């Protein structure tokens, strides 16, 4: 009985508003953690990936895991492979910024690409 009373008291102290604050903070954590300690955009190595196929996903994911790298463009002659590359990059960064090319020469001509 005593336990039930103290549980009930704890419940009343933890309001719906408190719950929403904690849940909101938890939901924001991944994006905050991703940004923490990351070099500014101008100090990141910008990368364009050419050819998705079998090797592209793993190689690209290695760069996506590096805080000082930013994959900014993808190229593949195969439309489905190109879409898979763009989707992977955009899903990682949570945006739609990855540029898509079928011709690697257009990707290479981008001034924003380092490698
Ligand atoms: N698969 C392996 O285990 C492995 C291991 C080590 C090295 N490699 C080397 O890595 C390279 C890629 O191998 P893979 O297995 O990923 O090949 P893959 O054939 O699976 O993929 C190649 C990708 O490049 C795209 N592509 C082809 N020509 C293109 C062009 N002109 N412009 C843009 N995209 C183009 C294709 O559409 C495809 O998506 C090869 O040189 C291979 O020898 C492969």
C-alpha cells in the first residue's frame, strides 16, 4: 500500500509537460550530437562519389562517418544506382542536398568538390 502511494505521488509530480520536455530533448539528441565537434562546412573535405555498384556503398559510408568529410555529389550512369547513392547520402545528412550526375565530367567540374 505504501509503495502504491509513493508511486502515485511520483506520477503526479512528473507531469505531461515534463514528459514532453524529456521526449523532445531525446528526439533532438542525434542531430545535436552529429553537429557537436564537427568542423564548420568550410573546413570539411568535400567529396563526390563516382560509381555506386558493389563497392560504392561501403566506400561512401566510410566517408559519411567522418566528421571532417562531406559527400556533396554522386555520379552513376545507371539511374537506379545513382538514386540509391543520393538517397544514402541525403538520409545520412537529413537533407536533400546531394547533387546527382550521370556524367562524371560534370561532377569533376564542380568547384565545390575537393576529391
Ligand atoms: N567488388 C569487389 O569486391 C572489388 C574489390 C576491390 C576493388 N574493386 C574494384 O572497384 C571498382 C568497382 O567495382 P564494383 O564491384 O563496385 O563494380 P560494379 O560493376 O558493381 O559497380 C560499378 C558502378 O559504376 C557505375 N559505372 C560504370 N561506368 C560508369 C561511368 N562511366 N560513370 C559513372 N558510373 C559508372 C555502374 O553503373 C555501377 O553502379 C572496380 O574497378 C573493381 O575492380 C572491386
